[in-house]
C-alpha cells in the first residue's frame, strides 16, 4: 500500500481530534459552525442513526448541501426549518455530495418546492438513476449473483435488503435535470468561493466542497471522524479496485491546511484533518494485513466477513460488509498478494500468492 498519504513534513504521530461543538444540534435545530454555514442533523432508521446536512447563506437565499432520507419524518423536520430558520428566504440551490439515499433522498422534493437548481456530479446522478430504474448491473439480482460467487449462502442472501427497493423507497425520484459538478469547479456562495474536490471509492464521483476563505471543508462521507466510510465493490464493476481510488483520494484532502474545520456527513464537526487521514490509512492497512493472513488457506469473501468483523452484523450490515471485504480482496489481488481460484461450484476462493 502507498503509505505517503501525507507530505513528509506532515508525518507526525497521531493527535486527538478536536470537536468545537460538544453536542450536535437536535433534529430540526441549527448550529452556526462558521460565518454563514449552519449545521442540521436528520435522523436515519439504521445503526448509523443520523446524517448531517448543511445550510449556506447566499445573499437573498440559501444553499442546501445534502438533504436527508426521503421520509415523512425528515420532511416534517425540514418544514420546521422552513418555518423557523430561513427568515422567509428561498432555497436557491440543492447540492448533493453523492447518490446515497441519506444524501439525496429529498432533493426532488426540495428543488420542486422552491424551484431550486440541483447540482451533482454526472457519475453520481447517473448511478442514482440506474438504481431507480433497476438497470441490469445495478439490480438486486446482480448483487445476489456477485455475493453468491463470493461464497454467501442462499439463506443469508434471502435476508439481505433489496438495494433497489430500499433506494426507491428512500429517494423516490431524482430531479429531472441537474447542473454538473466537476473536480476543481469554483462556486460563489455568499461572496466566498467553494472549490469542488471529487473523491472516489465510497461512491463513483463524490463531491466535497472546500472554502479557503473560511478554511471549511464539507467532506460528505469521504472523511468521517469516528468510522471509515464504506468502500465496496458492486456488480457493474465487479473487478474494480475502489480501495485504491479511496486511498488516492485521501491525498487530495492532505493538501488542505491542518486546522481545516471538517464538516462530515456523520459524527461531529472536527479539526485534526491530517491526523484523521493517517488514521483512515492505518485502518485499511491493518485490515489488508489481517485479510492477507486469513487467506493462508483458501477463503471466500463470506468466510472473511464472518472472521474479520468481530461484532454480530445485522442483515443491513452484512450487505455492506460483503462489498467491503471484496474491495479489500480485489486490492490485494491487483497487487499480487493473493490469487483467486474459481471452484467447480462457481465460488471464488482467495489464497496467498
């Protein structure tokens, strides 16, 4: 693995992260974390029970970054924000960092309500549309075929969530058109320039936003303070190497100042970006070492999930754990640390090369 996530001058021992706000805002309330930048939190019905969304003041209106999941509960909380926070000013634009339902679930509802513009990268918009339309290599059948090939038994497969059904439930529809975000784009919001930083691995073309004048990074899911974002392989790119793409993306964030205020999608606002990047790098290095050792004898991805995840996983967590283990196996396979043999039963087994 490439260990040079940070420039040599920044290679110092880990330090604790600093959290400027001891508590997050209650659902429907706000905290101003920087001038004109407000923190909202919306609930989720999973083990990861919340998502952070952001309101940016833009002259005579507001910009929303991410929306929360499409649910009546989230709509009711947004209505409270409309009534108590917006000062009678409209939402002018909605920016989605990526296609996951907790980030884009209410984009269509918000843009239609306010006749607002919708901004997203092309790969994220098209991936969301592929899921909504049950496109062949984004279908639940395609996921099951891939997981079965990696050793997951039919009993477990039958209990996994249907990705397309849950996506349609939690998103419903994307806005019918979008304005494309590209890496390096500069967006003027409230007289300050926000630069788009595109990252990969967690999602195809994830957009984070950095404002140098405020020294604020809206990180989305790319840099989280307490957990590592899920890095998974999916059927449309079953031989892909998203972990490499993710680790390379971390280098982009390492170029930002150490004292950058990081606004993550999950967890609390924090400082200590460089330390957190090193922690994320070490986490994946340790997981790769553990997986390579586990494959001293032929192993399937499903066997690796059962062995490497020490806690009991619910069906939702099994779904993402399978994708993540396959991503780590593909990383080791691409670097010839492992080899893969497909047996007569059609199941892939990985062994040290």
